[in-house]
């Protein structure tokens, strides 16, 4: 499986542009998944120095990504291009809303 993981509010529970405190439970879970062969993509709005600090923060907590704000090399090769949309099986994000036949949005409408 491929996991695309947000940083702020998901891996780091602090306020942007700071890093930390760590969401240790999620970090441990992702490290375990990666050891089992799954791939991890850091998928964040951070860029430049704030992104560098986020990547370092994750590395300091034992979490190393297969890609950062990019598709995996094997995905790019498979499709012959690099879409702006990340190809993954699971998105982990504090601002996510699941959309399926049984989902209800934040205003109460059935999606």
C-alpha cells in the first residue's frame, strides 16, 4: 500500500510553522507499515525551509519517506508522467472528509 501523509495537524500536532509535538502513535504505525513493505509519501503544503524542518523532524523520529510532495518513482514510470495529484491508496490528513455513498459532509448533507 502507498500512504500519503500530511504533516501539520497529522504527524505534527503543533501550530505552523513550528514542528511538534509528534503524533507518536501515528509515526510508530507508519514506521511499522513501512517495515512491512508499504510506501510513504509526505504530502504537505510546506515548501522551502519549513519543509526541510518537517522532513528533519520526521527523520529525528525515525520516519523516512519514499517521496516528499511527489509521486513515487515507480508510479511515474508506470504512467509515463508525473501527475500533480499523488497516487496512493490512503490519504492521512487532519482536514480530510471521506466521500462515499454513506458519508455526510460537515453541513449534514449526504454526499
